[in-house]
C-alpha cells in the first residue's frame, strides 16, 4: 500500500508510482495528511486523474481541465472562468462522478439558476445564464474529446438564456459635457474620463497608459497593454485581443489636455503609469458624484466607450473604421450596435431602381 505514516510528526504521506503521458515511469510523494483516510482519498483521486478514469469526481476533472487549458488562455480570461466554475458549478457537481452526471442533473442545475433572485428580486440576466451554461458545456466537451467521456449531457439539454445583450446605455455629447463640467474640480479623474469618452479606450487600457504611449507631436495614443488590480497587486498584461493593439488619433483639444495632465504629475517617468493615482473605486465614486451633480443618468464607466462608439456612428463613420479605432472586429460593431446605424434600405432600393429601370 502506498500510504504511510510519518511517526515523528504523526501525519500521513503517499508514495505513488505512475506512467506519464510520454510513457515514462515516475514517482510522486505527497505529504501532510492528518488522517490515513485523507491520504488514501488523495491517492485514489491521483490515480483516476493519471489514468483519465471517468469515475473521477467533477471536482477532480476540473483540476485536469485547469492543467490542460489554463496555459492556453489569457490570465484574465481564466480568472473569469475559474470564478464561474468555483461559485456556480462546483458547489452543485463537485462531488459527483463525472460519468454519472445526467441530463436530469443538468436540467435541475439550470432550473436552480433560473429561479435565483437577488436582494432586489432580480434574476440573472439571459446573457449571464448563457455564459454559465457555456462554461459547463466546455468542460464536458473537453472530457468527451480528450478523456473518453461517452457523451455530453449539457449539450443534449441545450442552453439557457441567450446571448442577447441587455439594452446598451450611453450618453449623448451634451450629457457627457455636463458630466465633464462637474468632474473638472478633480483634474486627474477628469482627464481619465476625457480619454475614455473622446478616445474610446477600455478602462484597463486607460489605466495602463504611460507617457511613452502618448505622441503629442503626432496626436496619437498607442494601446498595447491593459491594467488590473489582482490580489492587492498591480498587474499589466497584453490587451484583451490582438485587434486591441492599435494607435488612436486624438482630437487636438484632447492632446492639449493630456499635455496639461502630464505637466501636473511631478517627476513622472517615461514608463510610469499616468493614472497610478487613480483606482477603479475612485472612478466609480466620481461617476456617482458627477452624474448626480450634472443631473444626468448614471451609466457604467464602460458605457463611456459605448458612448464614443455611438457618437462615431452618428457622425457617419463605417463599422470598419470604428472597429479599427476601438479595437473591435467590424462584424462585432455591426452586431452589437446595429440598432444605432441609420437604415439604408430606402437608399438601396432607390439606387437599385435607377440601375434596373433602363430598357431591356
């Protein structure tokens, strides 16, 4: 038996031999178990994982899935997935054998999520419900494709919710200007809001900006990174997508404002973050304060980006041009903002009529 007691400390350890994916014989030692049963349970779980035995629990397979997939996705993407799995899936399926999960189990899980109401009696949004199901589906698909699970019960049941986004909120230029006037008494956050509205950056992209990213002579901002706060640490990573790497031309007044902003930050170096003196919480607080003071509806910080895009659509720019500026594919701009583009049906019919009404 590979389970042993460490008499000196009164704890248990496991010494197990196995063959890895390359066919190499290896040995693994795991120490620090308080009881023999805990050590035996770890050994059983380890052997199931190394042999890809679908009698393992969903919780054990999640660890395999993490080992397979985490190195292949962005850290922020994995953090989102991990949060969903740990809070919405593992509590329900964690101790269940993955091979025993049935369509009835999936339906019961979906119904529990559909019945949820928060303290304000609001359910999960349709888009969020679809995201939860997609994560479950991805894990079980992985088990089918690579670990010989016979079928995916989640796929058989089908999705809940939809990918229809909740109604988009944005400010008109007049509303934003009223808000900005109220924000002027705190210059650093004011300049941050100006960049978000007039350049259409994502919040993390704006917070990651350094003087090296600003070319005042050419009037451009280079976006090549994003910022977030994780476990009390400042984290800089690559942007959300490859398309997010871009150079944005600024209106002249924004150039002048950024120049003023840089002048007021004493001793700032080329690669220092311009907005290191701001936190997400501070920006949220300023959104609350200035929205009330200006008498405009409260929108999310990310909705300043929506406001920028809606302004560009109203100015007559194409989905391709807007996509290049904000770091989206044009098809995504068309899909998400279709209701804002003016209808061209009448113009199309008129031009087709001019072409087709000639003599045959």
